C-alpha cells in the first residue's frame, strides 16, 4: 500500500507546503537495486539473436559488434557479483568492449 501518512505533523508537508506520503520516505530508506531494466533485457536478447544469426552466416564484424555490446552489458552483473573488487573489473570490461567496437569499425570500413 503506497498511501501511508506520517503520525507527527512535522513531516506531513515538505518545504513547499505540499503533503508528503510516508511511503516515499520508506521507499527512500529501502532502495531496491534493479540490475537490468526491461529495455536492457530486450536489447540483450536481440543482440543474442543477431549474434546467433550472424554466426550461422559467418559475418565476423557484426559478431564482434554483438560480443562488444554483450560485454558492455555484463558490467552491472559483474559489479553486483564481485562486490567492491568488481568496479575495476567492470572498468576493464568497459575499456575492452569499447576497444573491440572501435577495432571492428576500423576492420569493416578500412
């Protein structure tokens, strides 16, 4: 239930005089972290389908673009699983995926 109100009158209104729900205050205390949103999961699924299709047709540059994108999208999961040490690994994945994407563009157009 989202519409709960404060018991004391000091918190009933914000600095502009608008009524404030206690639910917003409680949600700020218990922040739920979402690893991937629906659009990101859809993009990952589409990239996997394109990767499988291009693997069958042997289009190597587009395979590397899909792999670079999937490595880029792996970063939040690595940070969640590895904890504090995952930040450096996540930054490494970011650099590697960007380097792979740029190298694929150079390979394709030059």
